[in-house]
């Protein structure tokens, strides 16, 4: 993030797209050799809870604006019926065992050296409808090589201030889900962007972010193998929490430490932003199995007080 913002501010060219004046770099390739280090802890741009909510929305194959706006209140692009026409979840995961994601997984399992393991997001219909919510992501290509799984993502457009950190979090999680499902090592993540840009309205905030002068990378624990049963339990718990219900210790026990912690984070999000219950935030935080999330939880608790 530091390198991206520094580069755009130093070398970006002015453009004036539909959403307002911006500074742009074209044909940018970002490479993460350790995709689990998908989080960053900074004073102004450290994000965990909203990307986790967006990941839940994707995995649930939902296109409901109310779902994602529970986590990101200003999420743009819904139609008059509260549907997000460009939602990625239905394009990737709708159909269960016959979803696009599952078909690519089966292809990789049958033919590890294949070059056809491509998930398509942007398609010709997105050019015909005139809708506001057009996917920024074109495709994901998975390559199984030398016992590891690499992922190459092609973005037509990426907002460096808001969208980039969410996309890297969610897409590297897709990457790890696929690798875990195939019992492959997690390889390199490459994020190719046609137009990587910073809107003029966010330039001052970008400079403030750079003015912090530091950034700590946070590596998440390794995802356990055979993730899909746990993902289904996770999604049921997420729906319960979002509806205001309670998740039992038995529910958390079924999820194990990794996915159980992600559910605990969703509970912390609800208690810190919806019910504003500091004692509940503290209680759930004490049950976290991994210490790496505490930086983000402490920040939530501080803002709440």
C-alpha cells in the first residue's frame, strides 16, 4: 500500500472518468510472495472487519445490497430492488457443486498443469446493460506448479484508496481456499491492474496515510485443509450474527480455531458498531485463539470508548 500510494502521487497521470477526477497508473503488477500477509496495521488504513464481511458476502453467493451494506454502509451500485447486478458471489459460487469455482477446482485436481483454470467475472453482458455496478475484476487464473498454487488476478480498474485493500484480502482468501482444498502449498499472488488510480477527493487522505511513516504487515494463520464444511458453518454463523442472533460455544467448537476466530471477529464487529457494547467486545476478544487479530480489536475498542 505504501509503494502504491507513493507511486501514484509521484507518477500518476490525471484522468477524468465518470466517478470524478483521479490520478492513474496503468498496467501495474503487484506481487505478494506471502499471500497470508494480507492484512496491514496502520493508523488510518488498517482494515480487517469490512474485508471479512465482504468475503462472507462473496462466499454466500449473495447479490443483496443489504448484506454488504451491513459491513460497508456506503457500498455503491444497487438497483431499485436492492440487488447488486455486478456482485461477484453469484458469478463465482452460485450453483454449489456446479459453481464456476467448483468446476475450476475439479479441473485443477484432474489436470494439475492446465492453463484453463480461469474464473471469469467481467463478461459481455456488463457492456450491454448500462448499469452502474460493473465488475472491476476481469478474471482469476490459477496455476498449480511444483506443488504450489499461484493465482493471477486481472483487474480492469482498481481504486487504490478503498478497493485495493479489500480486493487483496478477499482474493488471497479465495487463493488459499483453493490451495487448501487441493492440498497444495500457497504460492505467489499476482494482482494485475489496467487502471490503478487514486481519486482526487482522496489525495489528501492518501498523503496523511503516507505521513504515518510506518506500516506493519500482519500474517494470518494457515487455513486448515478441506475448508468447505467449515465455510458452510462459518456462513451460517455469519447469517445468525447479522440477524442479531447468538452463536453458541458449541457452534464455535465445530469451527475449530481458524474459522472460529473469524466468527468471533464478526461478533466483535456487531458489538462494536451495531450494539456498541464494550463489555461484549472485551468478552469475545478474550476468547480469540490467535493474537494477530488483537491489534484490530483493540482499535475497535478504543474508538468505541
